[in-house]
C-alpha cells in the first residue's frame, strides 16, 4: 500500500523566502476576550510550534468591539509582551469594509494597511493579504499597491484570499519581479473540496504559492458532525486517527497537508488544549487508499 510522504513541520511561504510552520493559527474568533486570555492563546500557538499567525482588520466586526477589534487585541498583547512579535510571522488582511462591501483600490488599501499597523502597534506585517476580490479594481492597481507597501517596508510578502483561479492568474501577471505573489487563502477542508477540484491548488503548485486553508474543520462541523455527509467524513477520518493515536481534528489537519501543494491549515480553535493538540497532525501519515476514502465520503459518491 502506497504511503504519502510525511509533512515537514516547516515550509517556505511561497517565493517570499520566509520560513513558516506548516500549520497556522487564526484569529477570526479571537476578539471579545481579556488581554490575559488573548496572550495565553498567542503563547499556546507559538509554544506548540506554530509560527504563522493570521488575522484581518475585519475580525471582531460582529462583536462588541467592532471593526479592527481582533487586531487591536493583538496590539494589546504586543504592548504587554513585545517579544512575542518577533517570534511570529504576522499575517493580516484588508479589503472588506462594510457596508461597501469590497475595496482593493490602492487609495483604500494604503489607509487600511496603515490602520492595521497602528492597531497592532507594529511597523510592518510579514504578510498582507487581500481578503476578498474587489471586482472593480484592476489587478495592476493591486500590484502597484503591494509594490509600494513592500518598498516602504510595511509588508514582507503579499497574498490574496478567496480569489478565483482566473482572478489569481490575472494578478500573477501584474506582480512585480521583486514581489511575487506568495500566498492564497481559500476555504479548504474535507467538507469543502473546491480548492482541490477547481484548479486553485494546481495554480498554487504551478506558481509556488503557499495555500493557507481557512476553516480546516469546516468551522467545527468535522469535530461535531450534524449531518450524514459530515458524519461519513468523520468516520473516515476517525479510522486513520485511531491507527495513529491522535484526535480526529489532528487527522483532519494532516489530511489537508497531505496534498502536494502542502496547504497550511489555519487552526481556528481559541482553546489552549486544542491549539496544542494540533501538532499531533505531524504524527499522521496517509496511505493513498485512506486519503481517498475521506474524499469519497465527502463527495458522497465513488470516484469514476
Ligand atoms: P475551524 O478549525 O474550521 O473551526 C474552528 C471552530 O471549531 C472553533 O469555533 C472551535 O471552537 C470549533 N471546534 C469544535 N471542536 C473543535 C476541536 N475538537 N478542535 C478544534 N476546534 C474545534 O476554523 P475557523 O475558525 O472557521 O477558521 C480558521 C481560521 O481561518 C480563522 O481564524 C481565520 O484566520 C481564517 N479564516 C479566513 C477566512 C477568509 O475569508 N480568508 C474565512 C474564515 C476563516 P473552540 O474555539 O471552542 O475550540
């Protein structure tokens, strides 16, 4: 039975030259807690070997603190413990501004990036990402924004999220030579296979883009399945998890990383034990047979 190669714990962030852990930790659900609790979570991620931390200016928008709240909370953590900043590759996103909804014009992104830096109390982010595609901005304009921000030392690398294959390809054509597109960030989990089937991960392989997989547990549905499809996927994951003595969630992260594009699952949990446990994903190796069993369970029909 053919076994897929184990996944190293670190990888390059596309062509940026930046080394990151093969798993990331995300702050979508971070806002609305105390600075002490927030610091504990950040430290749990870093102490468990996760070096890539993903936030966005809009995170927290739905809560009491509103737009910018997750970044502001991280800024408070940095103010209390400045050394934490140097232990991480810090990624944020901009380009969603309710009620617009999307704006990727250079004028807007210039101000959005400056506001993100200010909220977090940092001089630069290591990775800046366009959160969602703005149909009304020419990709050349996006590339010009990124080039300027890079030249000014405000960003170390540039990426996009939720773009179609064609939108990403168009942007690739306009990126400057000294700042290649480094990352993409599609939704990807055993319950969301689009990036696997629509050419997104193939584009990542072709252009050496690091794919960051958002909602790797389907927003928690893999941990707590509520329908037949999720239950079938969970059962296929459990079979492998039990063999390796790890949790279903660790098996899920490793299933995602087993793809040759080496997608980086963004762990979304805001619980210390669950963040720590994510590293168990590196203990899992997949046979082709078992990997495809999860895929088939998700598709709900056999492969041709
Ligand atoms: P997820 O891992 O799919 O879901 C995390 C949720 O599952 C949390 O509410 C967590 O609750 C829950 N959960 C239940 N049981 C769990 C278990 N055993 N282990 C771990 N989690 C469990 O990820 P996500 O939070 O939806 O997204 C992850 C990250 O992706 C975000 O933080 C963000 O950085 C990124 N993201 C990006 C976009 C985009 O448009 N680019 C969109 C969405 C998300 P507890 O906290 O209680 O553990």
